[in-house]
C-alpha cells in the first residue's frame, strides 16, 4: 500500500495560518500587559511598571530601562526589535525607556567598548546588532589584532633606538 505524497504547500499554508494566529494572540497579551492603572498598582519588576522591562509595539515603557546601563538597555531593546538599529534609534529608545539623555559620541563609545570587551553587541556597517544574530561575523580590526599577537612581542633593536631618541633631550641625541 503506497502512501499518498505529502502536499507541502498545504502544510506550509496551515502552519503560516497558525503562526499568524499565535502572533496576534501574543500581541494582544503584550498590549494587555502594557496597560497600567487597571486597579492593581504595578510592582517593581513587573512588566507594567516600577522598573519593569516592557516594550510594547516596539516602544519601551517609560520605566523600561530604569536601573539599566546603556549596554544593558541597548541589548534589551535590540532583543525586542530583532533587527539592527542605528545609534540614534537606540538613544531615542533609551530616553523613552527612562534613561537620561546622552550624547551620540558617548553612547557610541560605550557600545564600541562593549563590542570590544564583551562581544555580545556588534557594529555592522554603522548599525548595532546582537552578536548571536551574526555568528560568522568577524570584525575587520580583529584580524589585524590577531596578526599582531602572533608576532614576537620583544621590541626590535630599531625600536630601542627610537625610544631612546624620544626620551633624550634633542641636543644629547645628536652628540652621542
């Protein structure tokens, strides 16, 4: 007895319909969870207030990032948006989520340091993303750094001469 062939188009259509239904249910629950003042006072750490971390319809709650550092807030917001974001977009979200305003250069420098030290956030062509989204991404400057670590770390004789000439007064370097 032969089994009939599987109609993958029908299976995919059915799964897509179920996915759309689940996504609308998730959106409805998030909308309800984001509502405050429904008779119950929000407690600290709850999604609806008091230092919670709710981000509803792509917008952070006014207290979503309270008590968070800039890298923590950026990571939370990137996770919720599931796409690369510019520094400016992250700054606007952080301010909307309760962090005090910061200069562009400050936020960029903090995120760059996080990229270099921790590596969970990466900058790809000017936009910030989570490193887990791009497992094969290799930072260009990392290649240069890797090459320099394989070289002998002892200074060359020419380097010593250069260092001496820089530390001696200008007249004594020529008289020697």
